[in-house]
C-alpha cells in the first residue's frame, strides 16, 4: 500500500485525488474513495472540490494582471480604491494599508471576516455581501501597525478581491474566467458551477467527525480568500504552465507571481501573491494549501527539480500537510 492509500485508510478519508508531475509531465492522476459515502460513486479526474485558500494564488494572478494594466498600484493606499461611503472611522483605521500589504499579509487586518456569523467547524452558508464587508470595516481593529509584521489574513484577501472588482468593473468570477480559466483551458475552475459540475462535486465531511456530511461553502465577497471550485485535471494543467513560467523568469509570464516576494513567513520562507516560497538546500519550491473544515487542497511545485504534487480531498485536517510533505520529499529525492 503506497503512502496515499495508507493516509486515506488510516484517516478514514472519503475522497482523495492526487496528481504527480515529474520531468514537467503529469505522470499519474489517481483517485481514492467515493464522491459520496452513500452513493458510492468513485471519484475521477473530473470530480469537483472546493480548494479553500489555494484560491489566494488565483487572486494573486488576477492582481498581477491588474497591476500590469495600471488599474492597481502596489504601494497605493487601499482607501483610495474603497467607496467614499466608508465611515470616517474605517478610513482612519485603514489609511496606511497598501495593496502590497494585503498581498503579503502585512496589513494588520484580522484573519477572519468580521460579522460573518459562521460557527467554527460548520460550512459558511448564505454568502457574505458587499454590505457586510463594508460594515465589517467600520468596526475593524488592526492587530499591528501595517507593514510591521506578517500575519495570515483571509479578510485581507477578501478586501483585495473586492478592490479588484471595483477597479476592473467586473466580478471576481469574471476576472478568474478572463485571466485564468479561459487562457489556460481550466473549464472546471469556477466560482459558481453549472448543473453538470454541481453533480460532480464531492460531498465534504467534517474533519472532526468524518461520518458527518457537510456542505460546500457559500462565501460571497470572501470568495477571493478561499471559495473557488476546481478539479485535479484543471489544477494539473495550471501547474504545468507554472513550471514552464518559473523555469524562465525573464519571460514576464503572468503566472510568475513571487518575484516581488520579500516578506519572511518563517525560516527561509517568504509569501506573496498567494504563494509560499521555500528556499531549500538543493531547490526552491512554491506552494499553497487550503482547508475549509471539509474540503482541503495542497499544491506544491519545484521548477528546478521539474516536479509537482496536487492533493484534493473532501475531508481536511493536518494529515493532508503530512502527506504532502512525505510525497513531495520523495519526488525531490527521485529528481535531484
């Protein structure tokens, strides 16, 4: 039994999709488990999962496009992009935060959206409206002075996505389609799914009790922080394009996101544009994950070793990070 099969068995995982890339090619896509414990439909390459915070990488790609088009300026204050109707208190609190602070999680904005009403462990349902987002800004209290340190913030990326909508005149869903799904043929990477795609969504199960089914999240304006749907086939196609882009950093590819990353996220680790960059003794790798108390994702690649790994599951938890580390370490050993 390989390490992925063992992780599925030992953790009672309902579904896991795995993609492995070696030498710049997808060498294996494997599905373990069922789309739903009741129907017993086996998952396949087209099974849909919500990808959680891996969505931030997509938001980073959108931001880069808008910066290149001159619609966003990295060192501009975010209040210049927000409605004039925000309260004077909100404007005062947010006055020193820049677009780049949001990109790098250096804004001081709390990690989770204010007044969202979600109970920890449950799915977020009913969405999160523009009115709620703006009302949340009225009562926001920064955790630290902007730019002084790094602290992961879903709220920051929700605000970043909202600003992208305002400067472009398009919804976040339209921006993802325009800049990512259409150019890279990712037909199943969406904010909202059609009927056929809805029927292919794996049922998520609570990570604290994998006998209890839950639901996909309805995130509304928080979607840019973690609400996209995708499948293993689409993400594999995107990773191949990223490997190509990162091996030739002079090509100014829209997928090369971390050339401006300079904020430490840990030892030899930086963060920017929705990707974590790790400088290892023999290689550099890039990654992001996501966990929605049900769905979870892991996405990691090394341009130097020309390898990559993607995991999508319908029940998250720390086991996904442990599996990612074990499998990716093995990929590197075989490649270097």
